[in-house]
C-alpha cells in the first residue's frame, strides 16, 4: 500500500487510521508522530520578529499626528508596557469602558496618533500581502509581561459586569449549530482534526491557554494572531455572526478568560500550527 | 576547491580588499539544480553521479507535519571531512531546497524549515572528501488535502 | 527595507549554537494575491555566516525555504564574545547583514 500518496489526499482523521495500520505499533496515537515537529517549531519562534517590529512601531512617531505610543496608558501609566498584559482587560476612565489589549491599543492609535479607527480595524489581521501593525504591537506588549503572572482584578463595577457577560457568553448555546464555546472547550482529551482542544472549565488548562497561548505565531497563517483573532475564528467555526474587533462581546469574553487564568505564568508569543 | 565554484577567484579580490569576506564566500547559486524538476537531476547538479546510502547521516524531522508550509529539517553528518549538505524534498515541484557548504570551524550540521507540497521522502545528500552519500526520511504532510 | 534578523548565539561546551529568525516573504512565484494576480518569486537565495571574520557557512536556498525563514549553524571551538556575522541576499538583490556576539549558554 502506498501510504504516502494516500496520506496527502486524505483528512487528518483518516491519516491517523492509516498510520495505525502501518508497520509501526498498532497503539501509536497521532500525537506521537506530531510531538517532535511541535517541539522543533516551539524552539525557534518567528513570533519574536513580531515582538521586535512591535517595539519599533511602539516607539516610532507615526500617523497623522506624528506621535509615538509612548504616552499610551495601557493601565500601568503612560508608555509602560511591562505588566500591562497581566492585568488586562480593565476599566479605563478616559473611555469609560473596560478594554482588552487590542481595544486599548486601538484607542491609543486613534487618539494619540490620529489614525482612523476604521483603517486600523480593516488591517487588524495580517495577510500574506500585508503585515498588521496591531499583531506586532500586541506581540510586543504581551512579551513585555513574560515571567509575570496573570493578575486581572474585578474592582470596578463595569469590570465585574463584563466578566459576568463573558461567562454567560462562554456557556450560552446559540446559532444554527446550537454551539457555545464550552461545546468544544468543556471536556478534556478532545480535538478538532489533529489539534488538541483545551478544556477551559479546568483552571490549569485555562491558565496555560491565556498565559502562553495568544498572541501566537500561526504557522499556517505565517503571522502572529491575537486573542481577538482566536475568538473571531471560534465564532466563525460556530457559524455565528462575525465577532466585531474590540466589540463589547469580544472584550467580555476576554475578561472572563483572562480573569479565570489568574496565576498563570506569562510566556508570549506562543507557537501554533 | 572547498567553498564553491567561484570562491577561488573571489578570494583573490577579497585579499586585495575589494570585497568583504562574507561576499567573497558566497558560492554561485546552483540554478540548474534549483530548477530541476526531478530528484536525479537535482542530485546530478551537485556534482554527484551516484550517492551511496549512509547510516552516518542523521535526519531529524517530524514523522507527521501539521503544516506543510513549515517543516523543520535537521541534518547531522558524521562522515569525516563533510564539505556540504543538501536537502531535497523529493515530491516538491522543484525538489532541491537548500545546499549548505561548510568551511573552517563549522560543524557538519544543517537546520532549516522548508515547504512541502505533499507527503514525501526528504533526502539529505552529503559531500565529503569529494564523494557523495545520502539518507532519506519520510515526512507525512497533513495540511493540503483538507487544509 | 529589510527588517533586522533575530539571532541567538549560545555556547554549549565549545560549540556555539547559532539560531536565526529572518523576516522574509520567500514568495514561490506560484501564489496569487487577493486580487488574483500572481505574486512574483521573491526569496533569499544566499545565506552566509562568518565566525570572527572567517566564513563558516555558505547556504544556497530555493523558494522552498519557509516564509519567515528559520535556520541554524553550529561552530566548534567557539568562545564567549566571538563575533558572528550573518548576511543574506535575495533574488531581487535586497540584502541584510546583522551581527551578534556568542554568549554563555
């Protein structure tokens, strides 16, 4: 049997069966064959290039107002990036909103640098033809909290409100498939094709997903994706309407996830297939 | 000549201060090899009429790659006087992916991530003391058929 | 302009492990952009490394090397503080050179 020509044409699930019937041990799980590749990809992370580009973008004078982001308050004071990721989302008095990292950077790019909100949103996700400034900035700010632990607080009434809304949305089934986040992320040992699904009802797995998960270099996308993209993609997979970038719903879910991950040690950007 | 076809002539220029060392070192790009559509032609372009199988070439690569766009390939040669390592993805439209020439204090070690269009053998060809040796490892590619 | 490379150079025993991340599109010439136009081949074809000024690694690459390339080089007899210079040239003659000192591993 010519395994190699078959494997190219068939789905991952079928591939697992095909390799199982081969000369290797019958018990071998697909993860065994994947582990080495995952380890080799994790050892050298092109996402580090996004961190450096993000740093250059953060300090460069840009936009119609020719300003850097060094006066951007991410919650730790103007221009302070260290520790910012660890305690976001949080309430900001100037916008009277709870904001996650992406929505707060969006505010700064509009208010301080004079970029148009719709332009930043249009280019929020990088493509093979165009890099995204947002993905680089999030990589930089995320990595600046490496070694710290997630420490989101719900001291303001609006922070508690967002957390509760996020928790509700996480468990609320909806859409044509009657799916909720928890449908895929409520049990251990599940996967989609070859990708393991974290059980986010377990504190340990939630901490790992949030603190070491996103932003992450996505190999198949050849760019860093952020949590906003992860949530957007989950909504697409659930066949729900597009999740608006920096929308209240996206921030509410992030508030729920990040608060639930408190204590997780931050190591970003991550690496994903 | 150890360091590629044109190196000898350029070394003179480098010595005369006309070129920086790093530029002088660059071998002429193996156009014929990189544009070869078959494995045999690619191997021939390296100057090898035949390459003997060798257990002293160790290829480390995943059994299954989740993403054919990024397949890590590591090759270590234990053959004395290794001069170069070439990496060939046999079923790629243009199989020859990279050739690395070593000089001075380099270890005979190559690591690079390559694109693979489909499940295929990855062949490493080592040139040592002017002779050619090779080894293969199969890498299964999952993204492509079902993306 | 080409972005800086990210180079790690760590000494393990007397071997320096040089690991390099490069920002480059490595276009194969077979991809179409969002408008449906073929994107011209654009890839690094030459990658060289020197150790204290002496050439050690002369890589010839094709468009099969992954986008945002990652590669590594090992140098024996290295010491902390040794200078490692990495240079690439692509098929459009864009170039980039970065250097780093070997650090204790």
